[in-house]
């Protein structure tokens, strides 16, 4: 932050905190809180952080100067801002850790009003079948508003930035600021008991991804002589996943499907894995890969721009056809080396570092 001058603009940064987990992706909701805490901790002298929340919102962030309800419930707020109607929000510096933002015309030059947003993934464009039609339409509409009115759009990786540049006319308004693992994410002291409670097998690899891409992860489990545990599975997909596993040569009793889990349960399962296998090539922040690296779990990821940006030398990034051999190696002779590399790489990401870059972004606008 040295050399940056915030005196010419409002010293108040307002963060949109959208915490209705029934609607918002839980990873993004948690990331928003972690970022808000980081912004409070790293605020330059004379600067404060406030929260803009839907009616009834009570974010659990210590150190906020104020929590200001916008006056509409979450659903109504999303619809209103989609239409460019944002009464009562006011100006100043606003950062939204998602596309839910008051993206309206403002004067950055004379009034020092700024609005920046974060886009964590491009699923609404690259994998619309994984979302509801309503959600796809909303995300696409909000990106159009961001193109018109956002002073910057933050994405977590350079590969996502390149793809977003192809999808929009944002130009140099696209800024790369990475995320991090959840604050305090660590192996719980009762990890063994948690694994037993969720019926984990003795030797397994954790696989994340969707659809037919899971097949390569299952072949990796076969090559490693291990069970496969699929995390974050949507409700009702178990039969389809079982079919994919069987076609990949993994017996039905060695394929285990779990939905979204609490942080402690997820950490326990990741910590007990012989390897973590990321099979999705989509332009999306790899939440689980970073969690696995944080815990020192050997990581094998399919070749993609996102995995090159985030996993990098903290794991094995391989072609889909080489994934099975990679899993066998990562869970065998290379396990110790990859564990050390994973933890070393994970230290490159922190919410304090991300928050400092958000402050710097607003100072430089």
C-alpha cells in the first residue's frame, strides 16, 4: 500500500455481503466473509469498511464500521440491481465479491464513486447446464451491466481473465486477484472420528468434477488401487456417477458420493486421502484444490489454464490421458514430495494478501 493515496476519495469502502446460502454458492459466501475480514485487517490509516446487505442480513465480521441494509430482501435486491435500480445505495467506493452489485451510472472522476465486482467462475457461459436457467440469465445480464458500469471486474486467475476478455469488452478493467482457502481451514483434531462417521474407506482418493470428466478420476483410483470419494455432488446424481465409475472400471462398492460438507468434515476427508484429483477443465476458481494443498495432500489436476495458474508447481498438472498414471504416482512414490510442494504452493494465497490488492485497486482507480 506504500505510495498509494486514498486521500482524494472517500475513506469508506463498502462491501456487498450476500450471505443467503440457500441461493449463494457456499464457497463464494464464505469467501466474501473472509475477504471482508481481510479488508478490515488491512485497511489503510483513516479508512473504514462497511457492509451493504439485503434486508435482514447480519454478517459475522468483526471490525465493520457499520452494517447498512439496502431495504430489499435478497431475491428482490437481485432483481432490482439486475434492472439497474439501486435507490438509497449512494456513492463512494463499493466492492462486491460477486456480480450482485449496484451497477449503475456514476462519476468516478468528479465524485470519486467506484464500483468493482468479482467473478469467480464462467460457468454461466461455459457450463450453463450445471445451473438453473434463471441463474444463467441473471449472471449474463449482470455481466452486461458490469461492462457498462463497473470500474473493474476482479477475477481470480489469469486464464479466467483471458477468457473473460474474449466474452466481453472490459479491456484493461479486468484485474486478477486470487482467492484463498477458508480462514482457519485445517485438519480437525477428531478427523479420524469424522471420517468414520462419514463411512470413509481405508484407502481412497478424493475426486471433484462433474459428468463424464469424472471417468479419468475413477481410472486414477483404479490405478492407485484405491476407492474414489466424490465431493460436492449435486443431489440425485448418484446413479449417473455409479454408471460412470463402472464404465471406467471402478467397482460400484469402491465409488462413494458425498454432497456439500461442512469445513471440518471436508478437511477430515481431504486429509485422509492418498491424493486429491481435480478433473474439471472449466474456468473456475478451484476451491477444493487449494484446500487440499493447504492440508498437504498430493494434488493431481487435469491440464487447464486455471490449474496451471493455481496448482502450478504445487502438484501434477497432466493431460486427461495421463491422469491415471499421475494418480498412481502421486499416491505412491511421489506422495511425500508432492505433499511438501502442495503446502509450499498454498502459502502463496491468503485473504490478507487479496484484501491488500483490493485496497490498492481502489486507490489506483
